[in-house]
C-alpha cells in the first residue's frame, strides 16, 4: 500500500526533510526516480523539452555507470541531479554504515546536495548523518503510483492532477515498470498544469 498524498503525520514526524516547497507560489516540482534507463529516460527528456519544463532526477549510481551518455544528457538539458544510492537500497533493511557508504559511492558520480531515499525509507540516524554532511533530503507530497502495474495510466493521471497544489513535489519514475503510466500521464499532466497557470521549478 502507498499513499498518493503524503500523510501529514509523516511530515510532522520528520520536519527537517523537504516534503514540498513554498505553498504561496503556483509552482510544481517534477521529480523522477531510479534512472537513467535507455528505454524510458530519453522519452521523458524529450517530453520535458517539448513543454520547456525542467525537472529533478534522482539517479541510481549503477544506472549512471551503465548509461553515462544518458546521465550527461540530463545535465545538458538543464535538469537537476539527485542521489538515490548506488544500488537502490532500502534504508530500513540496511545497516547505517553500509547505507552511507553506498550513498557516498553514488555521490562520486552525482556530485549533488540532493538525496532521496529509495522507497522513501530511511532511519532517523541515517538522515541525521546525511544532514550533517549537508544533504537536502527530498521526499514528496504527491506520489504518482506509476510504478504500480495494477494502476491504469488514466488513474495515474487522475492521481497527480487531483492531489497536486502550489509547491508540490511530484514523483514519477524513469524505470521499466513505470513506462505505460509515466508515458501516458506525464504529457497530459503537464498540459493540464500549464493551462491552470502553474510554472515548473527544479529543487
């Protein structure tokens, strides 16, 4: 189970994490997790280029290593890079030292102050260490559900349109499993938001 709209209790329990940006500004922050992947990332880059939108990509180190040209393309197109661990580790199931070493390994490639824990799962001690190292730990307030194979593309689109508001950080995925939903929902959502007067920012 997952919540499309992040519960306020989580934001209250972890107030030092970034869940959204300024609610007074009619701006949305699109983010993509798990890439870069040849079957999906180029299409997302192209869609964003068509609409003149910049986004933030939380990249997995081993995927950067496999596809350096794709990673370079993200940067060349003006998108922001975030660290998503080297091997997509679940912080709840990984001892702190191993987890932090994995992040450091990814950081050699990403060179960023942005970090997002895979699955949104990390511990207080892991977060404390990362914040000591000056990472901005970025979560979200809208989860598209594009990774969920039970979800129709149409429902994925409705999810993001219904729950996004000023300052929202929206999560999509440039992963194989997300392809049917992200390729359908992303351009339609962007068109909807642009017509509604939103602008887009990078983190």
